[in-house]
C-alpha cells in the first residue's frame, strides 16, 4: 500500500510527498528524460573551383612591321585581345599558344 502527504503553506505552495509502503520507504525518483542527441554539425561547403580563363599568345602587327622579323609577343585572355594584336597559331613548330589557368593567374 502506498501513501501520499499533501502540504499547502500560507503562500499557497503545494508540496506532495509519496511513499511506497506504510514502513516509510519512498518511491524511487523518476529517471530523468534522456538528453536529445546533438544535431550533427553541417559539413562545410567546399570552396568553389576557380573559373578557368583561356589565355592566347598574340603578336602585334603594325603596318610598318609587315615583312620585319622583329615583333612583340604577349599573352592575352581570349575574350580581351586588343585591336592590332592577333592570335598565333602553331603550324610548323611546336610552340605553346594556348593556356588555361585559374582566374587571377597570368602566364
């Protein structure tokens, strides 16, 4: 047989005590609720791959340079080749005329 004792103090606070038997043993305290599992941390997003830019070797040819063996050679991004600069195509000799580099790097 179990028992319960209810006390109400002057402020109206209610206190309940319970026992398991008439010998005065108290009921075991209820086990605390298990803590929720922590949420897994989100995986960091991988860094975006840099955009590749195509660079082309170009030569500047002015009208007065036609037939001259001296010319200026420079690398330019394929979308931004200035006027009077022309792409070099490699036909007879193995020369590197195109490079693909990450954005921000220059040949």
